[in-house]
C-alpha cells in the first residue's frame, strides 16, 4: 500500500486565516476568487489529510517552525524551517508532523470565495 492510499484523516491541526484579498477588483477574470493567507499548525503526531489535490487552488507553503512531512507520489519528503514547496494543479498529497514540536506553516493560495 502506498503512503497516499494510507493517508489518515486530519487530526491535531489548527488553521487560522490571517488575511484575504478579493481578486475580482484586482485582476480581470478573477471574479469569485480570493487570495488567502493562513497559518497552519500541525501538532506532533498530527495529520493534515486525507489525501487532497490543488486543482483550481494553487498556492505556496513556507515552514516557520518544526518539520512537516509531505507525502506525494508515494514519496515522503521532510521540510524544515525556512523552506517550503509550491502546490499546483499536479499536486496530490497529505501532510504530517512526525516530530516532537508543533510544526507551523504559512500557506498562501487562491481559492473560491466562501
């Protein structure tokens, strides 16, 4: 069984929306979309799952604290403070914190307005 198939449900995750910008008045053709910045905290042993994609929701992630393991295409990659990754339409993954301290990321993405 690959890591993707075994992705557990979300647990030990706190998400705080830090800011949003309505893109309809900023960029032609972006009606109904917003630029969103969130701080995501994954506690030790926590999981941000289940497996999900980023079709129609591109973004970037930057790690502030701890280590986040990104599971995609059957490969687990650890990211620590000061690094991150892009999330585009080809991204299908889930995340976990295998460490002993809370992992904190800043996530910036374009989403449909809620």
